[in-house]
């Protein structure tokens, strides 16, 4: 399907895309972060990035992407070509009918430009997951992911069999409008992607013949095993005749290598605080420089930094090329986490320049 398989531009080995967490830096606001997202989506469109996804996270002060569908509607109003999607919606947090209605609405707003990426993790801690799902267990819902996915797919396609309890329920906007008297409905519906950081979603995506997006940016050690499993287990479907795997990559380009390391150290400190149960706004590089890292924190920071492709534009290009060669990914989706929106925008510009993507 053309809406799944991208086309590389410039000298990039595969299509390049954007993953946005709508990060909020210390001293900044969510309004600032969302304005940056609009500017970044416009930049990504102008520079030839293939798609722009927004992640779902909750109860994290430094991440303003708790409601992907709302953000995507806003971005759709400010762009007209680039594909927009969720990277992803955490399906166990929501009723499948609600997701079908939300993304049917998005498809009506931006026909042929919407992707529906789905994950089974909560995108938050256990207590917040319980509040979202109105259940006591973190894993409740996640274990039912295949059944939830099947239900969502039937709502999107409007094809529950006769006699099913939901056979007279229709997700609107959706296919039912084409079958109503005088109704006209686009034949497109948002393609479903499965997201994951382990083998579970890789195997399920392969079994269903769906495109697969792997979170290399926080599970690098599992990338190649998961991609191998996906490719080896893939079954052709009406959606895809061959596997298509995208990987999320943490990448930050700056004009100076030392500045790139300063920015990444601040992101590492943010992750340390998150892992310690003290999430906050993304710290400034100056705050990270003043922080006295414990030996354990230093070890984590170095490990985190090593998994971020960072440096000058040429260094980032070299790192991305090497990652593509190592993994065989069909698409690279870059996430540039930094305190400043200006730094993030500049990073995507520099990467585009390094690959000779279209000028603005």
C-alpha cells in the first residue's frame, strides 16, 4: 500500500520520518511545546520527511502528548501533505469504538494522510494506568490486546457479522456512510500499524500481515531479534504482500559535536529522574552540567547517550546509515528530545541538509 511504503528522498537510504513526544522544557509551557510541534510538522513536510507521528504518554510533566488524536487534528489543520499518525495510541487505555471514531474523524479531516499506530503498553506508571482504565491491574487490558485489536479493526471496516452484539453499531465517520441512501464515503481508512519493544507485537504484526514499528530508541538490545522474528513470521495479507518495518531512533544533530553531547546529557538526566519515579520538565543543559551524577546515574547516562545518534550532521548521517545497514529497517523515524524547541527544529533541518532532502 502506498500509504505504508514510503519513498526515500535525497541520499537517504530509506524514508525518514518524525516521532514527536511534544516535550516540555524547564521554563517552558505546554503551549510552547505544541507551537513547536506545529512548526516541526510544517518543517518536516517542507523538507520531505515521510510521516509525522505523535506518542501517547500520561502523567509526565515533560511530555505534553497525552491526547494524540487532539494533537493530530491540530497538526492536520496546519499541514496538507505529510502523513500524520499515532506512535502510538495505547489501545488498552481506550475502548476500541472510541479509537475507531477518533481516527475516522481524523481521516475525514485529512483524507488519505492518517496512520493508526497501536501499542499495548500503558504509556505511564501502574497507578495512572489504573486511573485510565478504571481497573486495578497494570496488565489487565494488555493481555487482551489481540481481541481489542480485532474489535477495533471490525469497527473501522464496519464488518461485524450478523448476530454479533455489535453488528448494528457503526463507527462514524466510517464505511456505513457509503451504504446509507445517497451516502458517499472515501474507500480509505487509516492503515493500522503495530508498535512494540519486544517480540509480542512483532509476532502479532507478522501473523496479521501488518506493518511493524519497533521502539529502538528505548529497547535497542531487542531491535534485531524483534525484526528477525517479524520478517521470519510474516504472512502476506490484503494490507501488505511483504514485511515493512520502521524503527524509532533517538537522534540529535547540532552544528557542534560538544553541544550535541550537552543536549543529550540533559535528556539523559530527564530519563534518570523518570526511572526514579520523579518525572519533571526536561532540564536545561546547564542544569545537567551542574548536576552531580552518582556512579549509578553516570552509568545510566552513558548507556543512554550511547543509544542516541548525535553529533554534527555528518556524524548523525553516518550513524543513521550504519543503523540502517545493521537492522535493514525499511524506514527510520527520528525522535529528537531536547530542552529547547529551537534545538529540536534545528536538528531536523540539519539531518535534512545532510541527506540533501528538498529545501524549504
